[in-house]
């Protein structure tokens, strides 16, 4: 009986939760509107394999977040403190791992990015700056009371600047799925954020 209760709780919790636009479908039935959330797994005839897949996804999610991680809501919208506490002060958790590990924990949406160029190496991009606002808002944010928050990733192996520039020109610095796939498997050497004079 306990086993069935645990299975039901896992299934219920994986199908409920917050709705996100790409994962939702809506349909009208008479006067009422129903919104359905697609589950993270595909339902198959093999129920035990499907349950195992749900359990594995839940375990993976909980293992990715570092033990000292503090949720964004605890910072009362102070994104700088959130970034400093979770990703700069605890950078050793992410150094030596790929960028996807950091992105899995990051609760802020990356909106745009700026790749760097090297002064000492030709055709090399040693860093990536992740921004949480469109890149065209940088001038306004620099003159506002609240300075722009970012995460600067230093790569173990600098990326070929030709590839980086082609991708950047294609997206106009907008962070998309293509950027996540390109940068996501790259290994992190160090993590910083911009420090502003007071």
C-alpha cells in the first residue's frame, strides 16, 4: 500500500505545478476553459519504465542544485545578492563543470549575452557575459540607480571567435536555445560578476 501511495504522490507532483507557456495547451469545453500541462515524460505502455523516468528526472533536478543554494524569492528581488551568494561565493561548485550545470540552478532568465575577445590570442573568445535584460538596455541601466547584474563565465578552453561571432550576429546577442546548446557543454574555469564603483 505504501509503495502505491508513493507512486501516486510522485505522479501527482510531476503533473501538477506551475504552468509555462510552451508546455501548455488550452481547449474550450462549453463555457469552461481547461488548461493542460504536458508532463515532463512521455506516457508509454510500460508503466514501470515511465515511473522510473519520472523518479530519475526528480533525482537529477535535486542533485543539480548545490546544498548551500538559496532560492531567489528569499532575496526579495535583489538579483545582485542572489547571483553573488549562489554563483560567485559558491563558484567552486560550478568550476570544472559545464555551463548547463549552472543554468539548471539559475532561476533568473538569461535574456542576452556578450562574448569577449582576447587581446593575447588571435581568434579566441575566453569569456561570456550572461545578461538578464536585453543587451540594448545596457546604456539605460548604467545610468540608473540600480546597476545591471550579470554573470561572467571564464572558459577553461577559449572558444573560436569566428564561431562565436557568427552565432552572435545571427541572434543579435539574444540568448536562445541555439546559444544554450553551443555554450552549454563548455567547461567553466571561473565565475565573476561586474563590480561597480559606489
